[in-house]
C-alpha cells in the first residue's frame, strides 16, 4: 500500500479545553484510528474515529496552547494555526482541613478566574455537592465559607476551562444542638430565672 503525506487543513475549533473532542480536517489520514498519532505539542491525544479526511481526537491532560500535529505512516504535518487551550483551575491545597458551617476556608492553586470568569466552589461528595460562597478571589487563592448542608468530602472548583477536585477530604464538623432553656413557671405565669 502506498501512503501519501498527510495534509492538515484545519481544526474544528479555535479554542478548546482538556477532555473536549476536536476534529481535524485534511487529506491522506489513515482510516484506522490507531495509525493516526495526534500530538498537542509533545502530548498525544486519544484518537476516537478516523476517515481519510477527518480525525476526531480528545484533548489530553497537561497540554498548552500551540500547534497540533498528525502523524500517519505517510509522514507528519502541522496545523495551519495554533489551537488555544483554555486552562482549567488546579486545586493544590486548602486550609483548614476541617470546620463547621460558616468557617472560612482558603484554597490555593493555579488558573483561578481564567478570562475573568468567577470560579464556583463545591463541598461534599459528587452526588451531594453544595455550592459555597466565594468571599475573596485572586488567580491563585480563593476564600470561601463552608455552606449550610455541606457534608464531609472533597472540594471541587469549576471554571471556564473545566474542573479540579481536591485529593484530600474536608471534614465538616457537626455542631451539637443548643441545650434548651428550661423555664419554671411561677404562680403569676412569669418564668423564674
């Protein structure tokens, strides 16, 4: 079989984010997905489907904006323009590790507030997440208050570029109920102290 050099004419999107699927259009691609290697810089993405003129690939983790290339048995070619990767927030740590409802928690990380779009912070297990109020924000620090209804679990930050979940668990302290005030009525009906 004769393999001709691939030609990459364009990408379906100008901007994308980790995990999204983009389509490369061109000529002389391999019809078998595994025979097309698509790289974002030096990182290879997962090729999902392929025809001779289109390849669908998933944007992999740890990539930055830049040229996309495709390699087939016929050769290698680059995209005519770079693909802009929208960075997703990265949650590196948080303090304190536990607290009750209303406690201020400081989150440290990277790429917060990308494109000046506010991040959302969630407390608890995936199926029972509760949104927290963000009280302060920079590109590397967020301050939030533990929301009412929060349960012990991971913290998750969502932003325009995607999401990031903490590797450790935040423990929600349950405050004991207040003791009821027992009043002893007097003969006049006024409680005695």
